[in-house]
């Protein structure tokens, strides 16, 4: 950098008519430098810039930030401490910075992030924030960790929640649809966290899934995603995620049917809505009416939350999703392309006509799963009764019915399978098996008895008392007057 005396000498020569090349030759300065100081207009003093002291941790700061950002998506008790970060830097990156240097940087970084998160933002009525949490639930005799979608309204501090097995686009759309219908309108703006469940971030761009794009077009809401590392932009919903876990999911809930449970869960937020707003003093439910007044109306046509996909079945007629979840179709569909309707809670196997052939509960387990509906194999099995003993159907039958069928000759077994197939088509698989099981317990299975039992099971129930019917005395009086004497 030139001294001011040198700069003034350059500018003096320029004012005296010297060419730039001559000034450069005269002063020994570069031509570009000469041009720069001749063209410069402002020489006002500037406050000195303090250069930050260099630290051994400088080359590793971005790595530390990445680890701490990943922590935001992990269980609270499994996050990095400064000690763990120091150990990892030393073991994985051969960093020789001291623990105190690492600890000081981590503390400063976390303080900056927390102060950023406390900035108060102003929210207009009709704006919603969306995020997922996770909690444990009792389901089918096991404790299963599930995801729950929470939609909060920062203006009123109201919120609503729906539970799912995962956090894919089908779950997001189904949860939003059910909440929209419950609250009677569509929020004008939805704010998401980095495309959770609806797409993925690619640098500065976010690629949204096709299903969610159609859902958004159908309901017509505006969409915004939080900036990276800016959790304060949706702080309201993050607090609601924690509130929901602590207040609605303790003790661990028991779920028999997840869709019934979700219907009940929508009403569960009424308790919180009856409380006053933490700052405005008005009741949350009254403020929420202002949110609702800003909503768009629900569309006249209901959105079909379903992703359709052609999948080739394996040699057993099963199709595979997500590389590990298998669902049965029909044996005759082996090695053929099958159309699936993939929804948040179920997977539908469709015929070419679009008719649903069989519906499976959708699996979200980490390990391989196999879902079989043996009602779809009855038509094939009754033509090949010899395969019955090694079939999956036999394993699923109640013990009494299984023992009964095991003892039958091939012709009678074939008739029983045909009977089960006919009852399945008319009354459903569970009713067909239950009716035949009860008939087998009496020692003999025939179509008439089993059909009556299946009809009662699917009708008013086996143990319901028959209706009393009208009193018959009036008919005795009308048609049998003096009947005792005539007999």
C-alpha cells in the first residue's frame, strides 16, 4: 500500500498532464495502481479494522458447525459436548488444538445461535408453521417410536397434531388435509423447516415432491422454507412440538387404530386453546378465530392423498417398497407389473381397472417386513388344494379350523377352500374364517351353517339378542277371537 505522499505525487503528476504510463515510470508504481488513485474520490479516514487473532481451531470451525447443526435433529441426550467434539477433532482430523480452545469456541457459537433464536418475529393471522416431532407409542403389544406432524399458528398460539409412521410426503399431505378439514379452511402461508417430508434441499434450491406440488396447487397456499441454520424462523412450532410430547403423549399412549387416534387427537388441543395467550392476554381460541378469518376456503373437491407407482412383483407375487417392505398381491401376478396406491397409513394393490384388490397396513420399521393377505390366494389355492399344507394361509388359521382341514381328504379340503373363498367374497376374510372355525368346533363344516354365522358376525353380531318384534296379542284378538273355545 502506498504512502499518502506517494499518492499525492501521482495525483499531482496527473493534474500536470502526465500520461499514466509516464506517471508509472516516474513513480515506479503499477499502471493499475496509478489508475486506481487517480480515479479515487474519497480519502476520508476509516476506522481501523481489528484482525481476528488466528487460532489452531480455524481450519476446523466449519466441521464443528456441521456437527452442532446435525445435533438439532438428534435426541437431546445424544448431542455433542465440547469434550466429545475435542475428542473427535483429535481422533478423526488430527487436530492438536487444546480442549480449552475448543470449549471456548463451542460456547461462543451456541450463545450466538441462542441469541439469534430469541429474536421476536411478527406473525400475521392465517400463517402456519409445520414441523415433525417423535414420541413413543404402545401399538400391537410393542413400544414403537413414531413421528407426529404439528401445525402451529404463531398469531394465536394454537396448534394441531397428527401421528404417522414416517415423515414422507404422503404423511405430510394427509396430516395437513385432515387438519385443514378440522379447522374449516386453508392457512394462507405455510412455513416448513428445510423441506422436511416434502422435498430436499440442493444448495440454495429446494426440490419439492410431485405429490406435495399437486397438494399445494389443490389448496392454493403460499409456501416458504426456513433459511439454513435459522430455526428461530419457526420457533413457535418447535415449542409446540415439545409441548405436544410433554402434555399429550405422557404417559405413553396406547394406539389400537392410528386413524381413530388421530381423530381424537384433533380435539385434544381444545384444552390449551381455552387458556389465555402468554402475551396478549386473550384466549387462544378467540385469537384463533382471527386466524380462521384469514384462511382460504376449502376446495370443493377432496384431494386424494395417494402416490401411484408401478412395481414388479417377485416370484411369490409380492411387491417391495423402500427396498425392505414386502406386500402380497396374488400368486398369478408373479413377475408382473402391479399398480400400487401408496398412502400415509396403507398400501393398496390395484387391479388394472383401478379397483382395490387388497389393502395392507403400511410398514415403517427399520428392518424387513412381510405383509400378507391370504384372502387373495384362495382362488389359486382351491384349484391346487395339495399346496394347502405348505401355504401361509394354513399358518394363519385358528387352531380348531386348521386341525379340521388337516384331517380332510383332498376333495373335501378343496370344497372347504372353495367355501372359504365364497364367504370371503361376500362377508370378508375375517368373518369367513371365524364362521368356519365355529362350524369346525361343532364337528362339521357346511356352507349353509357357515354362511349364517358369517352373516350374523358381519350383521348384528353373534351375541346380540334377537329383536323382540311386535306384540302378537293384537293378532290373537283379531284372528283368534274365542279361539280357546273353538279349539
